[in-house]
C-alpha cells in the first residue's frame, strides 16, 4: 500500500526530531534531497546554519534537474514555512508532476527528546523545535489548499517492506560476486574489519593452493601486505595478519594480527606491540603455532 504516486515531489513536513530522515531513508538514496547533507557538502558541517542559503541553492538546483528527468524527489527538511512549501509545489507542477505532503505525527515531547539526543552541532534550540511544531500544526489543515495533490501522515505509510526488499537485493548483489575473490574479499574487509575506504585499496597478490591467501592494501606509493588466516580454531577469530619486519633481525616475514584500522595504523607507524609479532622463518616472537 503506497498512497503516494511516483514520480512526484514528496515533501516531508515535520519539526526537528520528528523522524523525517529515518522515514526518508526508506526511499532510494538518490531520491533524498536533504538540507543537512548539502550544508555538509558546502561547509563540512551538517549543522552549520550559516550554510543554509547555499544548501537551499543546491537543493533547488538538484530538485529541478531531477524533475526535468521525471525522477521522484523526497525533500527531507523541516518545510515548516508556507513559502518554502509553495516553491516545492510549484517546482513539481511546472513539470506536470504531483506534489505530496508527508506530515510527521510524532508528538512535541518526542521531537524534543530526539533533538536533545543529537550531537551538539545538529541540535536546534528547544524554542525553535516548539516554534516549528506550532507552525506545522497550524498549517496542516490547509495543505490541500496550498496546492498539495496528496496529503498523508507518516503513520499511514507502510514502507518497511520496501526497506527490507532493498536490503535483500543488496545481499543478493553481494552474493553474485562470489566468483570474484578480490571483490568478495573487499566486501568482507569493509564489513568486518577496516571500512569501505580501506577495503577499496585491497587486492589479492598470491593465491596458491595449500597456502594462506596473501593480499595487499595499496594506494599511491604505500602498501601493507596482508595474509588471511583461517587456521585459528574459532572461525570468529579468522582474519588478517599484516606483514612486518622480523624483530629477531632475520629476513623472513613476520606477522601481526590486524583487526581494525587502528591496528593498521600501528603497523604503518611501526608502533605495534612487540609481543604479538610472529616470525615465519626464525620463530622469533609470540608464536603459539607452527607457521604455514
Ligand atoms: Zn625472523
């Protein structure tokens, strides 16, 4: 059940802390036009109110370019002011697309509580939340008259299934790269260990039967060699070791476990704890097991 037709301009209307962004995330990422993200794009700070005019400029430009392509836009902003809503309705109608208002129903105390839990730069003064809430309550009966073709409250929207389906599609897409070891390894790295940016720099360098697979994180002139170990008794402990110089002074590769970006930084800076180093050749260091 989806009472909002697409393509359209979907205008979220709700005070700070009313749950707009959580609901907006049930639409695909490219649909979502948010002042917070454009403030961040121009100033590096999503809460920088000085950047609002620039963020509005970007939002209007992207709205217009998407509507020219007949694509749905979900405007994730307070939209408490009538003149702001009028601009969005006009943009939709100029392209012969419907404008839909999605009114958030969270009570004021819930908006205030959520707002209070936000990081300092994203929190608005309580008086501002109250003002937005009052403005929206007054505007609500007149939204049709303003020109909205559809007016719905968030509690009438059943969007959980869409969200679940998109997550399922993503898992399927992940499984389709099974044949590609590097691509699969990047995803594992990204999810479990190092985050997406580092995972993007990963590739396998030595895949030989009977040996642990060896790969590397490489970018520019830097490289960290990693071996993937599956011989720990507990599969939850399987993971990567990074190659480091042997502390015993031999020429053999030594290894330290790396589970987090902090571990990698320590390897890069040569500041890893010595008691976790294990050398393949001279067996210097804390070995509890024969090297492969
Ligand atoms: Zn050694």
